[in-house]
C-alpha cells in the first residue's frame, strides 16, 4: 500500500488500513416484509427484494426507504405452500439498462421449476410488466423440496441456474449423477437470442452423447445460493447437505466447467451412497465443509465482499447456517483457506444479498427482516485496483477502478503526479504506476493502493466468413467454419476442430457457434454466431402459408393448421431449448391440419420446424403439465 498525504487540499488525519481480521456485525435495514429470500440490483441505488409469495419490493440501498408499491406481483402463478417452494431467485440482464429484461426462478402451482424472462415498464422503472412473461424452461420437480432456486449472471454474460436433486432425501432417483437430467446440476444458458434460451457453444458437455447440453456442473444436492466474486470472477457455492455435512464449493474463474461435486456418492468429503460410483478422487472436493455438530443443519451461501466501506472485510466470503445463524467467513490465501466465526444472529438466516456498491445484506425470512453487514475492526475503506501488482490490459487504452461508495473522495495519481479525477474509475492509455487514495469524510479514514499498468496490443476484431444459413444438410456433408484472424478455436454443437457436422446435430434450426482467438499477450477475444440449418437454397416461405399451433401452451398434444393445402410432403421436427431433435413427424401432401401427440416430452420450451423442398418455417411451442 502507498500512503498519500494530501487529498484535494484536505489533510488526512484519519487512519489507513492495516490488515487484520474483520469483526462482522449486523444492523437493521428493513422489517415488516413477507418472507424475504433474496436481493438483486440492476446497476443503480435500488435493491429489489424477492419475497417467497411472488411479490418483489424495491428499497433504496442508502436510505432503506421502501417504495410504496410492488415492482411485480405474480402471486397467483407461484406455488409457495412448501417450505422450499415459491419465488426463489431473480437476476437482471447484464444489459438491463437497454433491454429492460430480468429473470425469475419460481415453482409454479404444480410445484415445477419455472425459469422466466420479464420486462420492466418502459414508462415506469419502478414497475414490471406482469404480462410480459416468457417462459424459458419448465423443469418437473418430483418432490416439493430441493428446488435450488437461485439465478446469477456470470462474468461471461451467461445465466447460471442452480437445480437441486429433485427432493425427498438421499437422492432416491439418482439425479445428481445422472447426466441425462437437469436436476442436481448447475445449468448455463445463453438468453441473448430473442425469446429463446440457447446452449452456449463452450458448455462442457455440448457434444457428449447422453448429457444434457445445458449442464455446467453436476453432483449437487441443493445449491441454495451461489455467487461470483466481482473482482476475480471465481464462483462460490453453498450446497446443502443431507444429515451430516454441509459444503462450500469453489470454481476458479479460469475453469471451463464440468466439475462433479460428488453427490449422492459423497456428502462433502464423506461417503454417503457409493453404489455405482467412481473412486472418490474422480470427484471435485469442496473447498470447505463442516459437520452438523452443535445444531448446524443447512448452509446458506453468500458473497465475497468487494464493497468500498470495510477494508478488512475485502476478499472474505460470507456464509452462515440456517439453524445456527452465526456469521462466518472464508478467505483464500496462497497457502490456506482461513475460516473465521463472527457474531451470532437471531432467527433463521436464509441467505445474503449484494447491492450495486458491493455492500452485503442478510435475510431473516420468518421474521420478515433484512440486515446490513458491517465490519467494526477498522474504519478505513476498502481500496483495491487489482489483486495483482501488474495489470496487463488487452488494448491500447482501458479503465482501472476501485470499489465505489457515494460520498467517498477519490484521488488518482500516475507516477506520483495527481490526475484530475474524483471517481472510482479512470481511463488509462499509457504504461505507468497508478495509485488511488480513497477518503471517507464521515469518519476521516482513508486507504490507498498502487498497481503498475501495462498497455496491450490493439484489440483484435473477429470477422466471421461462414454464412449465416447453411443449406442442403445431408448426412455426408460437413462445413468448414471460417473466421479471421486465423489460428483460433471453434466451439458448438456438432463442431469438431473447424468442421461443423449437421448430422451430429440431427435437426434443422438455429445453433450457436463461438470462435475464440488468443493474441500474443494471452488476451482472448470471442465472437458468437447463430447459424441456421435449412434444407435447400431457394427456400420460399410464401409457397405455403405459415402454420399455426394450438393450443399453445400444449399439454399432451397439439395441432398444426395451414390455411392452404401443401402440395408436397413436409417434415415436422420438434427441438428442445438446446436445439436437439426430440421428435419427428411426417405431414402428407394435401394436409390442412395434423394433431401431434407429445406425452413423453418434459414441460418446457420447444421449437417446431416444418420443412420441405421449397418451404421452411418454425414456431415456438410451450409444453406444460
């Protein structure tokens, strides 16, 4: 740390931080709520409070003032009678400022997990449009418990969905280790393509037969809460145990997914039911586990603190247990994982939340209260430009920053010369030593940090030269994917090296493919392309009127209806949300309608594609039970 003695003419008479253990306490933030479970923010000073009954409230993160009316009320759609059911999670789209999208995870009135997209009212930022719901996934839940429920966008811009093992006890259906079901998994989907959710091209099992391509992790019992470190991108996850052990799982930011955390074979590091299991060394162990000794019963995962107010809390992961609600932290060092036990809380703490400033909150669901998390060990603010001494940028200009909090004063220096910025972020375009001192005028305390910034090469622009639509997809035909600059790697369903094999996809429709290029400095650039597979060049959608599906949503069957007869046989294909073919039917020439039976398809979003020699058209279909 570098101490700077003068800040905008203000003499610093307070204290700079000296590293010591934090001492965490809670102070009241809000009360009188109805079963608060989570907090989300959309990049401004508001926090959105998720309540179990399906109602979302808004409060100001600084003042604690509660907005008089609800942001959203979907109580009639939410089944919340079970102790682990209800509106369970919320996440705002990374580009919410421009598109107004946010996503919810709730159990519907049939008890099944529903992942939906909603929109904010463009005329009122404090009101969501209840009628804007677009259901992306419906996942059948065999029991009322272990629904997971959390949602979070990762640093990669993809939506992560934590799914419990389906419930009951001991994973009786073996879902945690079954790669062909979504239960007991961490899912990763791309929600940036219209009203659909698609599988990212870099998901680890996208080309593995027998695996659901949405899977990012497996071997989970009930990942009640998880989060991404705002500074490092690492993922932390609390997975609720069975009868003996609770665990915290850790995935470093550089992971490419595919971890298997071992449930139901192992509960933490202890064997639970190893019938049909692999050796323990083949599973990924938790970074921390604890027993039910002393009354512990259910871990509630939290967040790594990256706020600006508390220097000694910086980098500590906060969590607790539902039955013994003492505040606990973990911090990774180069050689160890440090565990600390802090103050105890009353009531039952179901989890934690984070506002736009990185400040943390705890929830007492049954008491209807929310608490702020504070650290009393030192008054100095948290200041960290980077967790490394040298910052290598991937362009000839960029931005560096430290945590922001309203009212703090920021003084930036380059090579000991003060810059004209009083902000938490500054632009940089030259190599040099950059430092910042942050002053809290309320208590006179300050802190500073210094890094060396090294500029990179001009940013690489990726240009695809593969067509948007590929035609005449016969089994013997493969396509060579092309993008510039050369030397990168292609990813996607049916992609091996630079070859795309339509036969491996097995269906017509649209599929995501990704190209990644790494420059000489190790900076990686990525571009995603949606490529459509069609039958033949000269597809003519006017040769036959577009069809209609009814009922939609459908249960066990639906009908296809045309306004004019087809003069040719048509192929009807049904694809799931990942783009994989799940059912095929033929429609004879001259047909006006046909009823399709789908009793074997799981509830969820599908795409119905009908094609012929001179016709190609598709429509979304929702199946409910």
